[in-house]
C-alpha cells in the first residue's frame, strides 16, 4: 500500500497531492479521535454503572451487617438485581425480581471477602445481553455474607452503538465537506503560483522589460516573485552588457580588418606603382592593433570566467613582487623623455602576479604617453598606513604607484565611466590609432585581483591643462629577503 501510494502521488498535480495528503490526515485524525471518543464514552458509562451498583451494594451490605435485611430487598425494580449469599453459596435475601435459588455468580467466580466487578451473560440473571455484576463483602466474621448486584449493560451498549453510527455517518460527510473547502482554498493559494508560471512562460528573452506578476499579499510567494524579478533584472543587465560587449568587439575588430582590406585593394589597383614597403608597414600596424585587441578581449573573457567560477581559480604565478624593479623594467621599454621614472629609495614589496602587475603598468604608461603634451612621470612610494585598502595584507600598509601625465585630463564626472569597456570620451581622449577603450577596464580588474584599488585625479588642478594622475594602491608586504 505504501509503495502504491508513493507511485501514485507523483503522477498527481500539486493541488491534488496536497488535497490527498490533507484528506488522508483528516481520515487518520478522525479515526483516532473517534476511537478515543468511543473508548472514553464506554469507560465513563461503565464507571457510572459500577458506581450505581456499588452504592446499592454498600447500602445492602450495611443492612446485612446490622442484621436488618428486609425481604424482598428494596431496590429499583427492573434496573437492578440484588442477592445476598452466605459462605455456602445459599441465597439469604434477594430483590423482588432476582432469582432466589441460583446465585448470579458461580462458586468458581465468587471470591469471599473481596469486592469484584464482573461481566456475565444476562440469561443467568433473567436479563438480555451482558450484565455487570459487582460484589461487596458483608455480614460478620462468624457469618460472612456477600452482596451481589447486577445491572444490565444494554443501555451502555445502545449508547455506544448510537454514537458509533453517528460517527460512521458524520465523519465521512465532514471529511467530504472539508475536502471541498480545502480544494478551493488550495486552488486560491496556488493561483499566484500559476500566475508566476504563466508569466515565466511568456518570457522570451527578447529586448524589453520582462517581469513576473507580484502578488499583493506579503507572503512566501510574494517574496519569491520579488526575488525572481530581481534575478530577471540581473539577467537582463548581464544580457545587455553581453550584447553591448559583442557589438563593440565586432565594431573594433572590423576597423583594422577594413583598413587592411582597403590597403590591399588600393595596392592591387595601383599594380606596379604600389609602394609595397609602405603597404607592409601599414598592414603590420593594423595587425599589431588587431593582435592587441584580441589579446585584451581574451584577457577580459578569462577574468570574467574566473569571477563567475570562484570555486575553480585559474593557475597564477602569485608571489612577492618588488615594485621598484618592476617599474624600472617597464620604464626601460619607453624613451626618456617623455617618460621619467622616479626610482624608490629602497625595495618595496607587494604580493601578486608579476605578469598581471606588469600589464597594469604598461597599460597606464601607454595611455598616459598617448595623451601627454610633454612628459609622463612614473613613481612608487610607501609604505603608507592610512586609509586602509580592502583585502589588504601586511598589517594594513600599502604602496602607491602613480602614473602622471600633463595631457587634457578627464572630467570628474567621467572618471568612473572610463573604466567601462569600450568607453571613449568625446574630447581629446577620443578614438586614436592605438586605443580600443579596454585598457582601463583591464587595469581595474587586474588591480582588484591583486587586492588593491585604482583612482583617477587631476595632476595639477590649477593649471589650464590639469593632466591626469592615476593612483594604484597595492598591499604592502614585508621584505621576504630580510632576516
């Protein structure tokens, strides 16, 4: 039965399963309640019969002790049968409707000197059905007597029968009525769930606001709908970012490809008059630009994947990095001037991936050189203690790496926006031959992975061309070479 029920329930709908479980619980509860009710009622009626019989027996025993037994014994006619027997089982007195020759209890049932409660066949005392017989000792030690009182159990059985029939008729009707009510209540409760399902079925993933209906009640379903809508908003935002990223990437990739195709088509039309070394130089520049763009896109894709799967970190060469040596290596790649490097007075150590930190410095230096009018300064200072940096190590200390140029700068309102991918401003920092709007986005992601932060500020606020100062905060690390 249990296996059949477990097989049947999954084939039903949620509403039917809830109703089936509820009705099953009601049936079991009503059955147990009915059994307890019949048991309690039977025990109460049985006790009332015993109390009445014992009161009569005690009264007759008192008369027997005082040797004042009347004949016949005064009891209510038709309700009780009373006998007084001696030690030899002879009847000494009886009520008017009791047998005067045969005791209500046989010699094997009667225990002299003890109070007893027995159920015997009513035919033995001239009644129908079972009969309750109680015994009470009486008389004197020299002449012991026993008072026997019998009362029919027909009324008790009739009452229990009536109550049982009422329960057998009333409980199924009550269960059926409650099942109907429960069916409607469960349907009303699940109606918001059906609305959520219908709303989810209408979501196609196309552009536009797609939301689920939120129920009016402040319950679990309403909170579920709000949570699902928040999830849809996040998915829509992620989808929009992905679409914008794909569109921008396609546009950026098309530009160098278009340039290369144009160069080749012009060279083919010119034929023998083509300056092939110049064409090769232009194609090489476009190829390098295309290579840088693809490398940047692949790097951002890997960073996004690692951020989405923190449980599966990619292998990284994380270890102590000496910032002064790192800055010297980067500065040696560019002419001085315009790049000027201020070496630190001593070793400044941080922890991170040397390749990623070198990529941060290269992006910042190249961006500064692209827009600087005169010079770019590269420096590192530290350790500093205030303010603290999130996820910092080394007792709260950090180093500051600064890249400063004297170019047009970036307005304060745009300094957060420039960290977005494929973002260019409309002023002097517009599209040029080398930038795709990914450099600062890569810088922020790599600095975050190193446990630091990056900020933009004016290099000289009072000047007509304030320039730009990029500040990178990296957690300080104790000198690993110190004793």
